[in-house]
C-alpha cells in the first residue's frame, strides 16, 4: 500500500494532468451537442469493432460446432429441395419473393426487457429496416436500425416485438409477444378458445406482413395458460422485477399460449437476413 502511495506522489504531476484533462473533456462533451454527438458516434464505432474482434475470436474456437450445425442445415435444405422437386412445385425463378443475406451476430443483449442484437452487415450490404432475421432453427427478430456496416435487430425477446404467427396444424393466426419472463418462451395471443390447440403443436410464421415468409419454424406449444395462472405469473413478475409488462394481458375468450422457442437466443452466431422483393408493392396496395 505504501509503495502505491509513493508511486502516486512521485507521479502526481501526471495524475493531476489526466484528472484535469478528463474533467475538461467531460465539460466539453456535456455542454456541446456537436462534440457530444461525434463522441457517441466514435465510441459506438469502437464498441462495435471491439465486439466484432471478440466475436471473431469466440467464433474461431466454435468452428467445430458451427461446421456441424451447417452440415445439419445443408442436409435439411437438401431434403426440402428434394420434396419440392418431387412435387414439381417450383414454377420459375422469377416467382421468388424473398432473398436471403448472410450475417454474423457480434453483440447480443439479453439483460433487459427490450433486448437488441447487432449484426455485422448494414446499408452498404443492402440491408434496411423491417427486414426479418432468422437462424437455421427459427426466427431471431427484425432490423430496427441500420448504419453503413452494422444493423441493430429488435430481438423476439423484446416486449415491443409483435410477430404474426400461426399454429401449423390448425392454421389459426395470432400475435407472438414476449412477457419478459423466460429467454426460451414467448406468448401466442389472439387465438380463440374454440381453437383445438394441443401441447406440442408447431408454431410457424404466418407470412401476413412479408417480413418473414410463411412457414418458418418458431417453436412448439409448451403450455396453454388459464386466466388465473396467467395473472398469477404476471403478478409474481411485477413484484420481483418492479417492471410493468407492456401490452401483455389476458383477453377473455382467447387462449394465452406459451411457446417454447426452437432457437437458443443465448447462443447465436450465423444468421440470415430476409429481404422481401415484393414488400414495396404490398405496402402500396395496402395504402
């Protein structure tokens, strides 16, 4: 301890210099909007670059696992292609409505109720807001901000996220939301009580917004919650976290369906960004 004090006393001029420099920079950035905005842009760039470097290192040590996943995915795609060929359902390449871009996750936040992740592709790669993002196992989220080289993705684990989904077996449509509880489960709302929904039913994208094509895997029904149990679960969350769950409530005559995700949101590497080639035409006709 004495050695540390002696060192500080010997270097007191340098210490005073850096203290005064830090104070001066703090005053400049807090009182001048232009300097503050430039500093934020610079710091965000450094943060994204650092995250990308660390993600590259982590990715290197997971190459074996990633390669195994890619082999499995290629096998699934090959089997699907064979089914299409057998059914002669591919008319022409001109009928393709979606185009896919590959990207890599370099930052993934799961610590709040409004989670986002960052991918290493942006405007110069053709990415735009409101493009869907998926992995080889299911949906990830929707792009909500883009820069030249990076894009921010609103995760499905975000209480503001609302995604059109349906029950594969019965074709009942609903809205997929997150209640802020589990990182592996979402809620499917707006399904009427009369629907014959069973635990284990597959949940897929509904394809009604052109953000996601119809039929992309999301998860399976893990529980059909009754009103009393749903309210009790929400109340416990309110008490323990002191956070209000926005827009999540039990509606009379509708089921609240708990959906277990296929995708492990804690372990994301390679993802695919979906570009709808007909989205502008679709939005114009809606207007």
